[in-house]
């Protein structure tokens, strides 16, 4: 078991980082009402119990954002400041009203990037279970993070995830809790690949299934590898290039830390480093698809450091959905392609999948109907070496 924690709520009026740190020294779980989802006392008590199940010390902060945080990665900045002043080992889990949850580990035998990636996949599954009409609150995401941290394999079953998603204290109530995702959009820089959790805010398909079937067979044939002229704009429901750029920058930092540790299997090092370098070249692009590509490349690179060579393939229909760990027909008589659980189910039922859609020449179109390296490779879902394909076309 981890540290023994008090259930008593403290620090409810803490407004500065020093005040937050002082409150944490009295109680390592700090939940202010603004992020208590209407059940602050119960949330605090439950998170305290979950923290006690973790084999390492836990420092959990759910607070109103103090003034003076960095514009880029404000919640990550808050986490770093808390650690710098607290100077205690453990798992730090921090969320505020201007950011998506940030997670890091210090001086404990648990890699922060491993935990972040496992958390991302768990949250993706949780939001899939909840559906479009509900989402986890900041406290709910923290609860799942602690559940993941307590599991020796960093992998929860659907039953364990349901224990959180089925409890109303973890499900966001829009009227009583600020939407931290909307607030965070104002600072244009969400936290992790994981993140990866905003990255999973999905776009609405703008074409009929018959159009996908008519075009899908051609998608697997070689395309013109030149980048499209002009900048492709996102549709109103697609994350902006600035938002995705923030995710990719943060993911690059985490991959860099992973590579600097020097513990990567030599057989995976070329792919990890190559993917990292290709992503770095693309991350500042004004083109939406390039920025999405940067985010996917970082994810591929990081996965290579953990899987011993097993490739990461994103969902073909929308790489922002996460891993394509299912298969779906690409069209009538065409081959199957990697797909996330939801897109595979949509295709099976004859529904148009939730594709990544961009505005091009006055109309919304799925990315895979365009002549780009991203369409030809399916953002890595159709190729083993996305970074090589990207390098060969000389996109930057």
C-alpha cells in the first residue's frame, strides 16, 4: 500500500502554489470545490482511498488555477512548481480549471511516460463506454489514473473501468463543474499524448458511407506524395492545429526524456528516433494534417520504446481515435484496415465511421480522399515505417 492519507478536506482556499504546497503537507489529496463535481467531500474521500491502494506516495491536486502559470502547458507548469516546492518523491497527479490532468513521477520505480500512456488508453476506453452525452469529470479522470497506477501491469479490465464510469460522482455534471476541456482550449496547449484524451474528442463524419466505399479501394494505391497547395482548414468540430500542436510538443518532450534514459531496445531505437525527428520537423507546420502526423509519429516512436518492435498502427479512419486494434472493411470488396473499436463497429453496422475531416476547396472531405502522404499511408495504419515514408517525400 502507499502513503496513509487523511480524508479531511484541506486547502479549500489555497490560491497560490505555496498555499497549495502547504495544504499538501497536511493532506496529500487536495480537492477544491470547483473540481469536486458537486460531490467534493465524497470525491476527496474516494480519491484518498484510491491513493492508499497505490504502492508509491501520491500527491493529488484538483484546484482553481493559480495566477502566473505558463501559457504553454499551464497544468504541467503547476505540477512542476508543486514538485519543486514540495520536494517529495511520488506520483504527482494535477488538474486545474485551465488544464487537462498532468501526471508525472519522481524518484519512484514507475516511469511517468508509461503511466501517462496507460492512462490515455484507459481514459479513451472510459469515454467510449460513457458515450457522447457524458464524460468523466476532472475528479473522475484522477480516479482512473490512480486505478491505473495501482495496477501492477498498468492495464485495467473493462469491469474495473465500469466501476468508475458507473459511479455518478465521477461523471461530469456540466451545470456544476466548469468544462476543463473548453477552458483549456483558451490556452491552446493541452498536456499529454495521451493526451492523447482531448485528441480523442472526435470529429463528425461529413461524407456518406457510399462515398467511402467508392473511394476506399483507391486509397491503398500509390498517391501523389506532394503536399497539397495551401493550408487545409479544420472543420468546426476538428481540434485546431494549435491545439494539436500543443499536444505534439508535450509528447515530444516526453519521448525525448524516454530516449535520454538510454533504456530503449536497440532494435527499436531507429524507429523511435526516426519517428521523433520526423515529428519535430512537422510540428510547427500550418497544415492540419502535418500536425496530426506529428502527433501520430510521436505516438509511434514512444510505442516503439515499450513494445520491443511490435508496431503501433492508428485507426485508419481517424488517427486521433488512438490505436487501430480492430479491423474494418475499407470498402466493398476492398481489404480490411486497422480501426478503433467504435469505427469498426460503425463499419460493421453500415454507418459512416467518424472520419478525420478537413475543409478543402470549399467542402468537407475525409483526409483519405486527398492526394497526400497521409492518405497513402493512412497516417501509419497502412505502412510499417511512417517516418521513412514522410522523409522520402521531403515534406519539410
